[in-house]
C-alpha cells in the first residue's frame, strides 16, 4: 500500500480529527518505527509501519471496498446458504473481501404484469399490504412507489421498494390477483445496474458517497424514486 500522510492515517483510525491529528504530530506525540515525527508532511504505510500515538500502537485501519454486482436469478445474498444455493460470494471469488447488500437503500425494478390491475389494487401496493413469506407467515410490506411506464393489456410498471423480501414483488401482485411475467432490477439507490448479470465492478468514490447518503434510514416512503448487490 502506498504511504499516506500521518494525519490522514490517524484520522482514519478514529483517533482524532485531521486537524487534531496535525496538532498531535507537531507536539511530538506521534512515533513511527521508534522515531518521533513532528513534520506534517511525513508519511507512513499503515499496514507495515508501527505508528504510536501517545504510546498507543495504532492498528491498521479497516478498509472497505465497494462493488456493484448484478445478482443473477437463483443466487442469494449471503456468505453461505444451508440450502446449498449459489451465493454472491461464488461470483466474487478473488475479491478478497466479504460482500453484503447495503440496507435501507431503495431498489427499483421494471415489471411486466399479466392483466391490468385496477387503480384501487395499485393503491393497496402503494400503501403496503399483507403477503406470505417462505416461513409460512404473513407480513405487511412497506409503502412502495409504482409508476406505469408502458400501458398495454399486460402493462409494465416501475416499482421502487425500501425492503427486499424473497419474491416480494411477485407475491405483492399475486395478492391482488395478478401474475408477474417478467421482472428486472434497474437501480439500487442512486446506482444504475450497468453490468451484465453475474458481473461486478468497483464503485467510484462519488458513487460510494452517494450510496452512503442513500443508505441513511428514512421515514416510510410514500411515492419517491430510488443495487450493491442485486
């Protein structure tokens, strides 16, 4: 790993803010490999150098790597599956990091429905309704955003959810008497799914910032728009 400025390393470790870290350095309270360092331009490698602040050894900062992964049908978002189904980790071998989907991030799909639901039926989906689960229980879905994007005897809708239960959209439409013929996720929060199913790419710094902002818990969604795993 390339060397970084000491104040940045200290701040990333959560010891102090960047400005406070500079004060720690100039006051002689930082030691690198046994030598006191007081110059602000000094650099170190947090993975190989021994850095102490006020005598306390600084452990390497935890570094997160973010990927956009388009999960194919049949794969599950977990590290291992007792049912032996393929997981996203099977797709991401060689990355060297664990992957998990960000929570509280709205997920947007396009859906083709068999037959045209009445407006009052769509209102039930927008408000949230009771559906079955894999555990043979009943749960109420959170409010969803639904927008007609292609009017036809078998119309297409854009649907945005803030939760991701197994087969949720299919079960929602089944609850109002309509079968989902096709479904495809197109967005994950602010990110467009621009990779083929089974492929992934690293996120840019700007995308990471946008995703973190989108992942902040929000009040229930009434009618708003919004993968890193699909």
